[in-house]
C-alpha cells in the first residue's frame, strides 16, 4: 500500500537533486549579467551556490582518489606515480 508512495517520493527527491544545482547556477549567471558582479545579490548567490558546488565537487574527487583509485592503480608503478601526482596537485590547489 505504501510502496507506490515511497517510490514516488524517491523519484521526486532525485528530480529535485538533479535540478537544484543547475537552476542555482543559472540564477547566479542571470543575476550577475543583469545586476553586475559587484552587487550584493550576486555576491550572496556566488558565495552560497557556486562556492558550495565547487567545494562539493572537490571533496567528491578527493573521496574518489582516496577510495576507488588505489585499487585500480595498484597494478603498476606508472599508474601509482600518476595517482601520487594527482594527489599532490589536489593538495596544492586546496588552498
């Protein structure tokens, strides 16, 4: 009895998650083009949407490099060296 309702809620949540970031970025671009990049609404949107999305992508990449990639790259030394270089580049750009 509750299964269709739960399935609908999961689909609605997935649609919401797929639409929030592109919509927020589009609103930020429109506000920036119409009001200028020095306006308070643009600075607020940029700090709370674009910076948050960048931080999320960076942390997901770090998790991927830390959990999945070593299992793939443990087969040869060149791939392990490439992984080490990627980690160093990420650490260098973290600041």
